C-alpha cells in the first residue's frame, strides 16, 4: 500500500478501506488494532486517532470511519499514518505515512 496524500472536505464523513500488508503479503490482523491517525505537525496532538474495524482479519482488510467531527477544521498536509497497535496499545508498528488535507468546499 502506497499513499502520497488523501484529501477530504471539511465536515464530510467518509469510510476508507484498506488491505494492510507487510512485504507484499496481507497481515493477519488477529491480535492487532489497526489505527488511522493524523497530526497537524509530527509530534503535535492528534487531529484524530481512529481505531479501525477489521473486515476479514486473515486477509488484512479493515476500514476506518472518519466523521464530520474529525474533519471539522481545515488542515493542509497534516502528518497521517496507518499503524498496527497491540490490543493493550503498548506496541505500535507504522505501516504507512502520508499527508492528509482537509479543505473547505466541494
């Protein structure tokens, strides 16, 4: 999975579907919590930190619902990433990093 940038409009709600892979093979998501996070600046507080819904664990498929509350403010090139977390949240593995823009109007 390679993503450069995702653009969403302010106050939109959108579901993103992903197949999470490691070395080209789907990751078995059993015993993991997929997360989609975004920060205005790396190291800053989260714009959002969303747990994903696992669709088919053995095939690495999951989805993330980004709500209108998550997209309430405008951001240009926020630092976003898809990570796998242990159920307790103690360990996190970054799978993908990209930019997220939340803009006004359609």
